[in-house]
C-alpha cells in the first residue's frame, strides 16, 4: 500500500486552521510531514501524545504516510498509565507537546515543529512490525490498558474512502473537532476529510465553552461529530435555538442515542435543511460499519442504518445460524476491508499478521426491519439475570433516559441491579419506574446517587468504575 493521502493534489488549499488563527496549506502539510519522517528515517514505532492541535495532526499524517507506525494516545493520560504503555511497547520515538517535555527529561530532542517535539527514547528492545501494520489505537473502552487495536494501511484508506462516499464529502467541507483524535471516531473525521482536500478546524475547547462556539461561527464550520453524551449536552444547551448558518451536517456514533433524542435532532435537521447522520462503528472495524441515510433519519429513528459502502451485515443466533426473519434478535456480524488485523497486548504482538480476515463479531445484539435497516438492542454481555429473568441493562438505561431525561447508568451482578443517577430527587421515582417496567422483585433494585457518571474521553460510560459501589 502506498500513501494514504496524496496531499500534493490539493496544493495551496487550506488543510488545517486552528482557533488561534494559524493556517497550514496542503503543500506545507506535505513538506513538513516529510521533514519530520526524514528525521526518523526508518520504519519503527512512535508514540503520539494527541491533542487537537496542528503539531499532533502533522505528526500523525507524517508517520502513517511514510510507513512509520504511530500509537495514538491521549496527551492527558495519567503519567503512570502512560509509562506502563511505553514500557510495554518500547517505541523508538515519542512525538509530544512541548509542555510535556519535562516528563521525559532523560530523552534527546531530535526535531521541533508547531509546538510539538520529537524525542528519541532509550528503550533497548525494538519489536518487529508486521508489514501491513499502519496504526495502533486504544479501544474506546480502555484508558491505560495495554490492549491496542492493530489497523492496516488498507483498513485506514478503505474506511476513509467509504465514509467520504456516503457522507458525500468534498473540498468545501470545514469540520470542527469535537472529539479527541486518539479516539477512532475523531480520527476517522481527519482521515476522510483529508482524502477530499477539506479544511480541518482544530480546537481543544469543549462544547460547553463559549470559545468553541465563537470559533465555530467565525470559521464557518460545516459539520461536527458527537457521541450520545454530546447530543444530550447539546439538547440541554438548547442547541436548536443557535444560529449556525454554515452548519450542514451533524454525525453521531460512539454508542446508541436514545430514540427520543434521535428524533429531536433528526426533525431539527429536516426543518433547517441540514443532515443528521447516525452511524455505527468500532475501533476493531477501523471506525465506521453502518450509517443511517439522513433522508431516513426521522422515519427510522432508533436505527443505526445500513452497512457502509463495501461492507455487509448479518445476524446469527446462539447456535451460530444466520437469522433471516425481520425483528429477530441475534449477534451482529460485520464483513469488510476495514475489519482490523486484531489486537496487540504486548510488543511481540506487533509482528502478528491478519487474524480476523475481514470478519468482525461485534458483540452487539441487533435486529433488522422489513426494509433491511438495523437496530442495536443491547450488548451481548450487558445483561443481568434477575431471579432467572434476563434483563438488558442498555434497555433499562434507555427507558430511564426516555422517561426522565436524566443521566443514568445501570450495572450490577446477577440478582442485584444498581442504578446510578446524579440527581437525588429522582432516586425513588426511577426505582419505582424500573420495578414497574420489569415486573420483577423490588428487592433486586437499588438506586445510588453519585456526583457524576464516570466516562472515558470519548464519552462512553466506564461501567467497571461503578463496581466499587456494589454491596
């Protein structure tokens, strides 16, 4: 596989613009990326400590476009977890923000550009790399876990191409970063837009900050992407009242958005001439696997749609037999060129070849309707047995969010369900609501009030962190 992007074809068009008024053309991005790669000069492993800044993006594209393998890590990862990851994989170099240099005072700076610094590490071991290995990224559910997803060059290119096709992307697009680039969804936005010569608008500000919306309006942002939690926040911000004439498209992935909220944003998009595109994906499939065409967004609320161009879905029952009847639940299986090589859990795993061969068992339980549109109904493992009755925890969360419009996370062990809320005034009502819906023994349910629901940097609930509250 050659380069993912041919930046030269876009010449003096703007590739990147940040919130501080800095701009970089495709020509400059290309030349700076080549200079950076030449400082390394060989195929090896590099840790990228990611921020939504020019230096971070420059490093990523410079490495992957020149056969150097980047490991994408959040720059805010706790120091102990970061050092554990580094010790596990022993990269030859680290590309990091200059303000984090003091963490690695014993390492030699090789190159500096756009507030980022390339350090030569002192690790003795250099693990062999599989020829097709292009990129390593954490799964969305992990923080400092050594478990990484191994993505090939074909995976990255094919998925970016597919996304550009179904979203009808072109060079006039100006997507703003609302997600971190070490998260596959955030990275896929960069991958697909650089393929068509669009302009990436970079900001590390969050949507609750005034500066984010100021930059959005001044830079004429055309699109953003968010996880379900993003849309819950936008709903509270009364997003529908904002005047955003440049906005064309809103995308949503990273988990199932509740149908009521799906419908709100779909109707807003329909009434204002914008697109609302619900999508489905996973790090193990590079990023995207399914999407809901925006013209069906209202009609098919709650659905994550159809397979992306070049991909296929099918469902299997508990015995592994294919399901052919609509409205029948089974495990969702995806096939496509974007299915990744497999996982790495230690340095030796970097030499492994393709273990999945284009097939990914998602672990999601789903149904399809009579028109072939798919609906996620829960996780294969997000179930509890309550006195012999199987209860889908994702469905419980959805019902509570729909009924009370509050933040909630349900978890627990068999025969004991713990429902976590952040507003104590709803505790009794939520418990009564769940007991009434499930018609199960009230002794199995307990509501616990906590300050906030723990989430990772992509907005997904960290259910394991709730276990400390179990009795």
